[in-house]
């Protein structure tokens, strides 16, 4: 008959195993389908301005068979946003654009902007999911290339969204003139921050705007600092998946970039050079098809209502 110590050890191991199995079942089989909308009020507009409703989408990592996710995203049009900000990693499969059309077509005609994540250029590849927790992911030089041009044509020509990959531009939303600038995926060092000052100077010499947005996929400190210095009134980012697996009461274990872990998800502020600017980092709508889990970190979209400052 086992000793008392042995029985205790077996009980502890059994309990730990049961908890681990339950967490895996929850994260893989349930939570990754619990899509949610996070609502934020952000006072950044001049006094007396009418509100602007901004729908922030990120990290769909879309595969064509993910119809539950497609249907949920499509229903977001019912929120009646004035502007859509898409912070990249839309594709999760070589045929992901088919699923994105089902998801995003209801947003057609709503002004929007977008930037790329690396998975808008290359398909995900099999990897050990535990490596996600060992530090920022490395470049995969053998990844399957995606039809990025077809994705961009869909966003620009069919949805009417503005391409902000190392670019600037303006649009009208909710009766206001909005300027925006952005960079391509800083995690892959595709950001060209040096080109933005000249482009913004030229843009501002031609027209004025009521609001300026800075948009990036990966919220690296160098990008956020420059965006604040360049005069952004609000910042938008994705990439982190909110940590994807969070510890209740603690938060994210990783951010896959150098942003502080406490800012890996949600609305916070970013300060640089004496300016403080609202920053929304989306935990994203999806995950790699090779890491199908979320724990204490539901897939999300954000609806930010931009309000007048007091």
C-alpha cells in the first residue's frame, strides 16, 4: 500500500494534471471562440466636436474555414462605426482572402486605414507553440508567400480603405477631416520611420486636419516614440495578441515586442517628449492556425468613441 507521502504526491500530480487538462480544453475548445467587443471612450477631440466612432480590428489570421469568426466580424458593421482602423496580420492561410471577404464586406464604404503585419505577406508555418514564450519570434525565410497585392487591392479598391504602409494620407469621417500615418511591420523591421516626417510636412502644407492618427502593426517603442513626436493624437497597434495566454491576476507573459507587458492589451497612454497620447493595442481576433489557443485573453475588436476633451 502506498505511503501517505506517496498518496499525497499522486493526489497533487493528479490535481495539477486535471487543472492543466481543463485549461487546455478551455483555451483550445472554448475561449478562442468567445469573441468580444471592448468599448473605450477617448477624449482627444477639440472642445465642441461631435464624437467619432472608430472600429479597431487586428490580427484576424483568417483561414477560409473559420466561418464562426467571419460571421462575428461581419456583424460588427451593426455598431455603425465612422472609421475602421485595421492593424494587420489579416491573413492566416494562402486562401485567407476568401474568408476576409465574408468578414469585411459589410464594412464596405466605411472609411478606413490599414497597415501590414508579416502574415499579410507570408503564411504561418508549423512551429513549437512553446517557443512563443521564449521571446520575440524570429523571421521565417522559408514561409509560403501570400498574394499581398490581392489583399491590398481588396482593401483599397473594394472597401475604400487607405494604405498606410510607410505612408500618410487624409480622409473624411463623421464630417471631420482626419490625417493618418503608419508603418509596415516593425517586428520584421519593415518600418521606414525616416520617410514619415517629409511626407507629413508635405501633407500639412496642403491641407489641415481635425485629428491625426498613428497606425502600426507591432507597437515597438521606437515606433510609438516617433509617432508621438510626429504629432499623432491617438495611436493604434496590434501584433501582441494581448499575450494570447494570460495569467489571471498577473496578465500577459509575453508581448512579442518591447512594449511593457502591462500595455500588451487595451487602452493606455504613451508618453514621449512631454506629450502623452492614448494608445490602443488590440488583443486581436485570431491566432496562428498552428497555435489554436487563447487563455484569459478573448479574441476581440475595439470600438473607441473619440470625444471632445474637457
